[in-house]
C-alpha cells in the first residue's frame, strides 16, 4: 500500500508540474517564433516575390514574371560560378574530411598533449573569413612573388589558395565532430576485431569507419553547405580574379563562386537586382536539394551499419 501511495503521489506531482508548463508554453515559444518570423520567414518570402520583380528598392517593385530567371540562366558568369563552386565543393569535401578524420584518429590514440593539439587545430575556426582571406592573400603573394607571379595571376592559383584556406579553417571544427564519433566506438568491438586477427587498417575500415558514419554524415553536410555558401574568403582572397572573356565577349571572373556572383550582380547595377534575387532563389534551391540528397545517401549507410 505504501508503494502505491508513493507512486500515486509522484504521478500527481508530475501532473501538477506539467500543467503550468503547458499553459505557459506559448509565452516561452512566442518571442523565439516572432524573432524567427521577422528575421527569416518574412524576408525569405519577400525575397521569392522580389525574384519575379524589377526593382531598385523594395517599395518600387514591379512584377515582370519569369524574365529574371531567364536572364539568370542565360548569364555565362552564373553558369561558370556554379560549375566552379561545384568543383570546389567536391575538392573541399574530400580534402577537409580526410584530413580531419585522420587528425582526429591520431589524437584519439592516447598521444601526449592531445588536448593541446585539439585546441591548436580548432583555433583557426574562430577567426573571421574576411580576416583569414586577407591574411592568406598576403602569405600566398609573399611566396609567389619569389617566382615573379601573384595569387590572382592564374585561376588555378586562386582555386588551390581557397582550398588551402578552407582546409586550414575548417579541419579543426570537423576534427572535433570526428573525435566525438571515434570516442563512441565500442571498446568491445575493437577487442573482438583484434581477437579475430584484424590488423590496424582492417580494424579502421571495417570497424571504426562504419561506426562513425553519423559523424561522417554531419561533417559532409557541413562541408558541402559551407563550400557552396562560401563568400567572405572568396571576396577577400581573390575577389573572383583573374578576369576572362567568354566566346561571346562576356566578362567572367574565373575564381568567382556563386555567393560572390550574386553579390556582384546585385550591386553592379540597380537594373540587375531582380536578376540577382532570382539567382539567390536558384542558389537556395540548389544547396537545399544537394544537401538533402547527401543526407539521404549517407543516412542509408548508417542504417545498413
């Protein structure tokens, strides 16, 4: 009987605690919901509407239909920026994640001073993109000046410069996520692999990596989206230079990525702001679709494990 009374008292207290929380729930959620609506939802909806308009400021927008989208898809510089960004995203996903994983793997092998190394590797992530861009542009120009050239002399220099910068900035952040995944691998599974005669590489590829697939999913998602959204570093490091000319005489900035292309389209001329807004909507759809496809593909691997 005593146990029953105690149980009844606990459930009663739980109900009494939950009731006022449920009543006050709208009070707690309303400020966040209001801020999210004002700061994201309304500007997003307005941005979609403006992509179908010709405007210089929001108040003088005039509906023009799909003409902005037609001009955006006909823009050679936009097409070049897309393929350049896609190539950069593939390279950055490969380099950043491979380096970050093996750094994390090394730092989980109980080496002396591992906590210090983790801090050092993570620190570049705390520096702003604009600052990093200007710092690395001076470093690269200082090195290349010895060979009588500079960073924006060739498109290949700018591509590898951006890739090195992104690796230096993001490897430490991805490393932390991989360390968390590696620390979650069961010691029993590792011991079982050793007993079965698996060597270090077999254990890594057949036991460790399959068990850190959730971390790999997160890191690939972050690297993919960060690569496509890259703006600050691109603006500060190369500014899209050097400039090339297409077959039709169109000026194309060879190291210009999608975000920078949209920015320059918007601010080059007041007449092209609707086109820039259309590009931004297309950009959002591209990133969202690719991110969802990547999540679906890598999560299937998690389920299989």
